């Protein structure tokens, strides 16, 4: 495996990403949601169109559960994109991690797909699901690097560029036009209708899409499993954005931890599921991993973290995408 850690070339990755996702408003057109098939399998997944727009990210001091890293609120403008209707499921991720299940040889872009050439996760030290469920349930316990590798593999399979959302994209999609603590309002008594969390999860994640979606048709944005974003976590991220309108903001990664995770999980209290809540990753999520060095692919202690896909609306050439992954994964 070539030089692994994604943070090694993170500065270049950020520059490329910024160039790739920015799209002048005049070039954006209304799009529809769609269903993607993973070639050679019966697995399909839905992508929901999220229109370009502006949103206030962060939370007011008066919001119950508010924390200092959610201030001050900032106005951001985001280009249009598609986002996964559901969190990435075990069904999808298992094809990536097991090459015996990845037997399709035709790629939907320009070059043949070679299953044997794919960089895949090493075997986990222990069951990453902790027995909580596989098919139909969210994939969990992978590192951010592994989530990015999955996205690259999915591009090679489908010819469509998928990646993780930025923190701002994630919050914009979660809020779905709202400015309340949760996408559905401020009343925590309603949370159980939309989310699996500590009070109702019975100490486990659940099948995706079994609670109500937000106003834009996205399920489990609150709870079930928390979700990786592309951003480096910085407590003063919002403060550094400044007062002017910020277009497609992204905190450029410069080290492996902490990165920002969003949404809260089945193991979190209600305040951790708020639309504006920010969670930072930690090496503690690998504390039981006995390997030296510790696995690049798996966290032994984060069965509460998964991820969700984003696809920018701007069409991109194969060369642009290959350059993106070359920088992102140090290939």
C-alpha cells in the first residue's frame, strides 16, 4: 500500500477540493434525486438533490445545549450537491471490503475496473458492528481514511465522483431550511420521531430510514450513527470565518486528529444530536487496538461513527477526479 495517511497531503487536497466544488450560481440548474446501482451487484442507494443556498451555521448562545465551539453564527453560501438519502449501509461497504463480492469488471468511466488492484480494508481486530446488525444497518467503526477509500472505490465502480460532505454542507443539509435546534424544531420531546439516540436506541444502532426524514428527505441526520465530514476540527472554526458571506467554507486538514464528526449517535444524549453540534474525533477511538502502528482502516472503539455520501453537482472530468484522489490519498 502506498503512503497511507490522508493528512500527509491534506493541504493540496484542500486546494483541489475548493476548486472542484465551487460553481458559479449562474451555472447551477435544478436537478432531481436519483438511485445509483453498484455494478455487478443488486445493491442500490438513493441520492437526494440539495439546491444551492445560504444558511446560518452555528448556534445562538440561548440554544439549550449550546457549546462554545458553535459560536459565533456565520452566514455561508453553498453550491448544489447530492447527498445520500441514508447513511452508507453495511450492504454497500461490505462489497468494498470483500473483493470476492466485487466481481464486476466494467467501469462506468474510461478505464477497466480491476478488483484485484483495489486497496481494501485490512481485517478488523474485532467485529466492527459489535453484533448490532449488518445488512440494512449503517456501516460503522471505519476511520475517515477508510471512508474516503470507499468513496474512491465507488467512483471507480460507477464513474461518478463521491466524497464526504464538508462540515458546512452537512449542517446545511441537516437543517433543511430550519434554524431551530433540530431540523424539526426546538422541542426535544419530538426527537424520538426522527432519531435513534440514548433514550430510545436500546444501546444499539438501527436499520437506516426507520425514523422520519427531515424536510429535504434525508433520514437519520440526527442520531443512529454520527457521520464523518472532510473538515479538520478546530474549536474556533466559526470565529475564523469572519463576518462576511463565506462561500463553500472548509477547514483544511493538517493532521490526522481531530477531524469533525456530525449528527450524534445512538449512544448520545439529545443535545449531541442538535443540527449545530460539533464532535471531534480522537485517538481514544482506537484505544483497544493492540497493533503498532494502529490500524489505518478501523477504530476499535467507535461503533457509533459511520458516514454519508455527497456528490457535487458540477460535472467533473476523470482527470480532475484522479488528481483529487492522488492528492487525497497520497497515491
